[in-house]
């Protein structure tokens, strides 16, 4: 497995070895020992989540806080997305900075996001099936988020503005400035 740390410390793009022949392909999508070698620790994943969405859907920016903060190992089973992580770790040198990575069934890349990050994605194919592992269980009272169109973050979701499909909950989410004032 090829692992490339992004400019946000602790976020890694993972590219599994793919064995292909006339029958199709095989890959190892998760190996605890190899992930430990990459990260220097072993996240204990306790929950798997999956969603299916159409072109233009933006989900996020979401996170869990406090004792229910989550690290995630993300991949796309069908289609293609732009996956986004925003560093909101207090005291981090890259606080407020984001990365965007195209994850697709074709490129088979994965993204590991440690705790302390906002996360979201946009669907850039006709449809996409999105899958991720979490190292902590979901807890509704620990939910937090930021409007994905926040001008301070200025994330390029790679979708024309008139074709964006965002939930009412995400549209009404707080601004990044409000998140900063609540955390700091």
C-alpha cells in the first residue's frame, strides 16, 4: 500500500495494491497492521457507514466533538467524489486549512482523516456509493458542522453552483467563524 501524507498532518491518501487480470481485480482495502505502520498507531474501527447519492449532492461539512470525535477511513465503491477534510484541531499549524482529494471506484484511493477534522464530499459522477469506517460510534449530541459553502473556507466542490444539492440542515449550519468562536 502506498501512503502519502497530505499537507494536513495526520491525513493520508492511501493507494492499495491492485491485482488485475481477465477476471477483474483484487485489493486489500483494510489491513490493521499496515495502517499501524503508516500512522504509528492502530485506530480501532467500530462502525461502518455507507451512502448513495446522485450528481451534485454535497454532504458535509460534519464532525463529532469531544469524547465522540471520530477518525475515518474513506473510500468510494461506485462513482467519483471530491472528498474534503478541514483541520479544526485546536493549536494546529494548519487550522482552518483544507484538502480536496478525488476518490473513485476507478482510482481506488482512500483517505484517512484523524480526529479533529470537518469532513464532507461532493458527487461528481452520475451517482456514487460512499463508504467509510469510524473509530468511534455516532452520537447525535456530539454532532457539529459548518455550512459547506462558507466563504471563509472557499471550498471548490467541482459542481456548478446552480447544480449543488445541499440538505437544509447543512445549508443552515453555522459559519466557520462561528465554529472558531465556539471552539477558541
